[in-house]
C-alpha cells in the first residue's frame, strides 16, 4: 500500500525543490541578494515547464521559504537571509540543508 506524504514532508519537499531549482540558481544568475517577483516568476515558469511541475507546488514552496526565514519579503522584492550572502559571493552551491542550517544558527 502506497501512502501519501504527510503535510510536513510535502512542505519540506516543496521548499527543497523551489530552493534548489528556482531560488538559488536565480540568485547566482543575477548575482544579487534580492530579486523581484517578476524575476522569480520568469525563472519559475521556465523550471515548471522543464520539470513538468505545477505552479501551485512552487508557490507553496516560496511561501514556506519565507515562513522559515530563508527568504525575506518586502513588497514585491525577495531577498536571501544575510547569512547566505557569503555563499552567493563565492558562487558556491548552497543546498536547502545548508541554507536552513545557516539561518537557524544563532
């Protein structure tokens, strides 16, 4: 019997996907700590088409990243948590696990 994932597992999966496939590549692409909603939507549409993923999954992932504090939102501008800036400057791969760890470290 195949069971559906619980809501926490699917929320984590959505966050991981949005972070790995949309947000972090976008940050490295534009080489900036902040991006506009329009920039995000353009990247999201491209990824959704390539990966055959619904926009609903990505929007839940984006909201979840804001709730976790990895992304900060002000009007239509999103920015990464200040502790993730060194990764961007080094053009380093920053996976979701690293991002959540950096943000949670006091």
